[in-house]
C-alpha cells in the first residue's frame, strides 16, 4: 500500500474507483478536471494497494473529502493531513469518522448530500442534444 499525490495521469484510476457510483460524485470529478488535479489550494492524494487505486483524499480550499468503496484504515493519510490546510471534513459519515483520531475537532456538524437521478421536466430547447461528459477533452 502506498499513498501518492495524484495528477491528471491518474484520472482513469479515479474514474474506475468511483465505478457505478460516479454519477453521485460528478461534482468531485468535475473539480478534479477543472483544476487539472493541482493548484495552490487544491491537492489530490490516492491510496494504491496492489497497483489499484482504493481510496482518494481531496483537499480543495478549506475542505477535505475522502472516498473509498471499501472499509479501509485511513492511517496512511495521517502524515499528509498534517501538511494540509482545512476546516471541514466531508464525505460519507462512516468514512469520515475514521479521521477523528488524526485531526483536532472543534465543532461537529452533520449535513446530508442529495443526488437527483431522474428529473422530469419539459425541455426548453428540445433541438439541442444532451450529452454526458466523460473525459477532459469533451
């Protein structure tokens, strides 16, 4: 197992990590592509196990977001957390609670994310096709 800073070259691995759940996380994938996986206030780390990306840690501005399909130990990110600037942890609570031993918590707030899957509305511009963007080039 190893944790590395991810670049655009790791994008295919990130897409594979989210798998069928990617539609719930388009907002993260969109941020990754818009920022080209880098920036002064934008850092992306990934945990590889057996050559496969198994978790991702995103530090965008004052926020830390974590994702993994598996129930993993987050200790691998401990040294990285100490180098990042953040005031908020966000992600599924069953995953984020694992970070509590590694951060100084001053306030705890629970919020919920909702995903709209099937929107039924009359289209204003019916002649314009709807496309799903899957790559940076699109």
